[in-house]
């Protein structure tokens, strides 16, 4: 294990050990930072106990890395142009690693301390762009020479598109959940469509049970008692409210 240090000097060995320590520190902070963001919703809504949610998040994060590969990690690394990486010496590369990890750690700790929800991946992306741009300026090169512009645009678009898609899907699911005929709610609802017309329909929902009736167009007659009140909504639909004490068959 320690054979890798045999050809290095003392200071290089210390630098490499510190670099590994910084990586582990970043991953540790990423654990209590992003995991908390991921399980906050299920804990707040009491869908899962806190300890169960945290353990499940850790297990699935580990399984995701093992089964999903390192595609996202490679995409982030490619923010730095290949020519830039090949053109620097080992000392410059080590300094860049320290710089981006230190800035990411400080930002993650700051957002965690003040309770600001922030992604460690987004933090690392900003750090990589920062060290790449700084290296280009120090080397008297154009700023774009230190950043893979096309890859940066792709990542920025994903950061814009992903929350937008998430918002749309969440809004649609919420609309379905709040629908009167949603079978997963325990409420009793009766909806009358096309009232007074030949194609009138009555939808009666009692918990998970939904019954659908269609008018035959024939006029019925008989004796009975007041069963409830019907209200006409703005969209033309009718909502029937059963009379208190009236049993529904």
C-alpha cells in the first residue's frame, strides 16, 4: 500500500496524504450535507422515521455509485480542458486540487451552519470552474482556455432544466392528488356532469370506491325524500352534497 510513496520525497508524500485527507473530508461533509437535503421531505412529512430515512439514503447512495458508474464524476472533471491538465506540472495540479476542495469544504460548512440548502455537486462544479479560470489568468491565457466551455454550458443547462421538470411533475402529481375523484383519498364526493341533459353523468366516490352512472334519457317517477343539495360550479359542473342522516346505497 505504501509503495506509492517510495519514489516521492518527504514533502510530496505529505502533500499526497493531505490531498487524500481533503478528499475524505469533502466526502464526509457531503454525507451530512446532501443526505440531509435528500431525506428532509420524507422526515418532515413523517413518511419515514428519521433514522430509517438516513440509513436508507446512505445505502442507496452507495448502491448508486456501485451500480450507476462514474459518468457524472467524469462529466464534472471534463469541465477542465485536457490541454490544461496536460500543460501543468505536478505542483500546480496539487495546488489546484487543494484549492477546489478547500473552497468546496468551506462553502458546504457555511451553508450547513446557516441552514441553507445547497448541493455539494454544484459547489464542486463552481470550484472546478474557479480554479480553471484562475489558472488561465495566472498563466496569461484567455479565460476560456481554462474552462471547457461546451461542457460548462451542458451542465448549466441541466441545472436549469432539472428543477423545471421536477416542478412540472410535482405540480401534476399535486393536481391529481387534490382531484375529487382521487381514489387514494378517504373523502366522500359526488360529482354531477352535464346536469339536466341527456348525457348527464353522476360520479359517486366513497373512499377508494368509485361508482359511475350515466343517464338513459328516460324520465322517471316515484316517491322519495330530500337527499341533499346540488351546487353548480363556475365551470358548469355540479357538485352534490348529501343531506345529513341520509344513507347512500
